[in-house]
């Protein structure tokens, strides 16, 4: 399932990237999460989504864990897998192959 997160700053215009055009000290922030499920029938796309999920869940460099008390703890780095670096490397390799 893919999700989209929409953030609305009440009374303030929000530009494309989600950055407020102007920021005030007492803005009320409202967050609405919309989840949409769509079938992914193309085998290549399914494989790519699976790869993204596997890399993301294996990340132990950038990952944090939500504790029962509501606080956050950094996941211990064991394998040193950085999902952002790994996914950028995979994208770069695919772009070079496509040339």
C-alpha cells in the first residue's frame, strides 16, 4: 500500500514542496493521512517496489524505533546499510544501464 501525507497549515498558502510561503509563530498544523491501495500488475514494477521495501526495512544507519513511551530510539547499526545511499546507488546504476 502506498500512502500520501498531506500537511495543511491553517490560513497559510503552501507551495508544491509542502513549504509554507510564509511562517507565523502561532500557526495551527493539521495533518491528514490518505492511504490509497492500487494493484501493481507489472512484474518489473512489483520487483522494484519489493526492492525498495527490502532496502528500507534493512536500513540500520538512518532508522529509528518508536518506544512504547512515545519517545524515539536510534536503531543499532549492525550491517551499516544506509537506505538512502543504497537506493541512490541502485537508481544511478539503472540510469547508466538505460543509456
